[in-house]
């Protein structure tokens, strides 16, 4: 097996491996997380149809002074509220190949506190 040369490529391989087992349905869509160096994005996706049902990102939040983990908490709340507005209460969490800690973990925990089950 060839050695993966970049962090991006290694994350992509982990994400594809994860996606072999995860799939969002109409009853239980997939909560996808993308983390860049500056921003965090979350989408609730119905993979059966291929539509994004709800989305949120740090671009929408007016908290430049707060930390990235505080911003992740806000994004988790926002995406959970928008998903619940569409009648979605349960999702499958797709961490996108990232480790479950830091910003990804804060987003997940705040979405759970807002009422999303996963």
C-alpha cells in the first residue's frame, strides 16, 4: 500500500472508510462536519435523495472574539435548531475523518443538548 503524503489525503481516506458504514436516510439523515483552519461547517444531509436539509457554519455567527470551540458550540446549536424546524430529531453523526475531540466534539455535544439524537 502506498504511503499517504499529506494530512488532507489521510483525512480523505479516513472519511471514505467511515462513509462505507454511514449513510443518511429520510428518517435519520447524516450530520456532516467539515473543519477548516478558520471555520466550521455542519450539514444535515439526506443521502437517499442527495439533498441538504439544514446547514450552519461559523460564517453566520457574530462572535469574532470568542474561541473556535465556542463558535463550534454555537454552530451545533444552530444546526440542531434548523434540523428540528424541518422535523428531524435523529441523525447519524459523520465526523468527516476528523478525530472526535475539540471543535468536532463541542459541535456534537451542543447539538445533542439542543435535542438531536445520535
